C-alpha cells in the first residue's frame, strides 16, 4: 500500500510540475483592424469622395455613430515577443462628402511583415470553391454522337 501511495504521489507531482514549463509559452503575432500602408495614405488627396476613399482604403474600422463625416482606420499588431505597433488614420469629410482632413498616428515608413498562416483552416470568401476539390479525373458527361 505504501508503494502505491508513493507511485500516485510521484505521478501527481510530475503531472503538476510538467504544467509549469521553463521552455516558455508559444506566442504568435496578432494583427487586428485595417492594414494601412504608406502607399495607401499617399494616394489620398483632399477633395476625394467617400467612394473614392473606400476604393483606396477599404471600409473604415470605425465610423462616428452620429456623424458619418469622420472615419477611422486603425491597425494594431501585437507582436508575440516584442511590443505593440499601432497605426491610425483619421479621415474627416466636409458637408458635401469630400475628404477634408487626413490625420496620421504611428510609423508608416516601414512595412509590417505579416506571415501567412501555414496551417489549414477555412478558405477565404474569395476562394473559388471548385479549386478546393482535389484533382480528380473528370468523366465526360456529354453524350457522344457517333454515326
């Protein structure tokens, strides 16, 4: 009985200690929001319509709920073992819906390396569903006419 108690105690203590790893915890970069690049911001010019801005920048992450004349494009990258990088572009439109002011926060001069996730997962909406089917020999379903 004493031997069984020692084995159980040893097993439980090993299980508890193995949860406290000294190797470290796996972390990954977490991008959130609208990816905003310097090239995108350089294309913006005062006087552009909201549709033109949407074509260049995409839909904004935030619109003022009571006043649609201010759009915010926010991008935040929480780097796993570094820090947090944040970029923000605030666009203000006049009464006619034309771009009036561009405010920038953050460092737009360097590219943000976003690594593609190599693991599987759901296909993006832009993927053609027929491309997801493995290559199989297709049978000719049209009737052949021979005389």
